[in-house]
């Protein structure tokens, strides 16, 4: 220790570099000795049948692990070109699990771990092997490495661990068969969670499929079977119209939204290039069919169409009532092309009128009494 301290305080820069090399050698020797203790009595099959182990430090594996061992280190200042995995993509995805030995107290090794996980994710396989991080320091009671993560950045370091993408972490650096059991328990837990998640996803897909099947059945029953039998005034679905809101319809361009109500939305439409300039602006009322699921809704839509057609006919047409020109039926909406009555609606019109005075109310009541008396006289004469 005194000899090491002598080199550490030596004024010669070359002596300082030698000191750092000797310290690094001591660190590597401690990590190598600890690796031999942890894996010396084990075989790769003790972890998994087809496991591969990556190490972010230049450690020599035990003889039994030589065929399933790779060193993965990111050179400092070379973030654009990460090192090769040492295996083909087909070999990586064929593995049943991947273990990564990395020192959590060394920032360079943690960076290498992140790059390794990213490299495996970049393979783009739909079912990559699970990645288990096995922390490996200089020994069971070793302190932080020479390039540790500062304590004040523990929160950011924890976030970094969450962002690495590893599937599981083996804590406390167990050795021997305790390590093998810990790894197997993580892998079994991952397999159980994956199976459970897959079952939940399949159940959700099945429920979504059943809901879509039911929705298609309701739509077919209402608009293909019942419509021509009990609501002939509603036109059939025009498959030439796309679902959703329209940007163009029958030579008109949909300009902007005028307002929304309980039964639909109203848009201003203007004549397009195909229409003559003599055409004036009109409005398009869009009613969604998604909420129409029974005969009551179909009957209400039928009555709305018939009433609008009736008051828009030549016989019952009135200058103070909006006229409907055409009804369009798309896969998702009912559209009514109507006369544009201005930007003011009935509620705003009544609200803007002058409030009636008591004298005005009395005159209205007198007028109503005279009308009732005239009607009674006419009935008596008849």
C-alpha cells in the first residue's frame, strides 16, 4: 500500500500514469478472481439450455463458459459506431436468454450495457431473447470502481437503469448455485409474465373482434335489412362516399364548422369549380350513425328525413323555414345539404330580441282571446 501511495503522489507524470495502470490491474485482478469464485463450479446449462453471456469488462471466462462468452466494450468517444456483438443476428435470436455481466459502479461499463441492449433491439426481431443484468464488481465487499457514478446523480442513474431496456436484474451478486437459482428465478418470472401478458392481449383482441362483429351485425340489420322495409325515405348507403367527415360533396367544398348541436354538426359549404357561380352558399348537417343501434333511432331518422322533405316541397315551402336540398348516406354519417340561413341560430335570435314589456304581453293575450272567440263563432255557425 505504501508503494502504491508513493506512485500516486509522485510528481513525475509518467509515474502517475504507471500508478493508474497498476490500480487498474488490481481492479481487474479482483474482478477476475471474483468471477472465478462465482462461476467456477457452474456450467452454462445451470442457467439455461441455450444461454449466451456478455461481459462489459475484459475478463477471462471459466473453461466451461468459453463457447458462450463474448466481451462487449464501448470505446470512449466512439458513440457513433458501437462494437460488434460478435454473433450473427440469427444466432442472437436463437438464444433462449442473454446474461450481461457489468459493474454498476463503473460508468463506462454501464454505457456498454446500454449500447448492448440497444444493439440487440436494433436487430428488429419480434421475439428477442430476455436480457438479464448480472452485476459484477471486484468482489462481494468491494467499494466503487475508479469511475463510479456520483451519489448526487443517483436519481438520474436509476432512470438510466430503467431506460436500458434490460428485462431483469440479479441483485446482491450471489455466487455459485445461488447465482444459478437467482438467474433461473428471473427467467421463469419473465416467462410467466410474458405468457400472462400474451393471454391478456389475446383476450382483448377476442373481445375487440366480437365487438366489431356485433357492430357489423347491427349496422347490417338496421341499414341493409330494416331500412328498405320500414324507412324507405332514407337513401341506401352510398359506398362511393368515404367514412368520416367529407371535404367535398356533390360539387361543393366543405369550408368550416358553423356549430354543433345535440343531433349533429353543421358546416358551411361553397360551390366548387364544377358548380356554376350562380349557386349560393349552403350548409351541410352531419349526423353520426355510431349511436344509432335500434329501431327507435331508425324511426327517428326516418321522421326527420320525411319532415324535412315535406316542408321543403313546393306545396309547403315557406320563406322563413330552411329548405333541404339533398340527403346523403355514407358508411358512417347521414348528411343533409340545406339552405344557408345565416350565421345566427334561433336561440341567438330570440335572445337578441327586445324583452317584452307588460303592455306588450297584455296585447298578445288580448289578440289570442279574439282569435279564440272567432274560432268559436265559426264552429257555432257550422
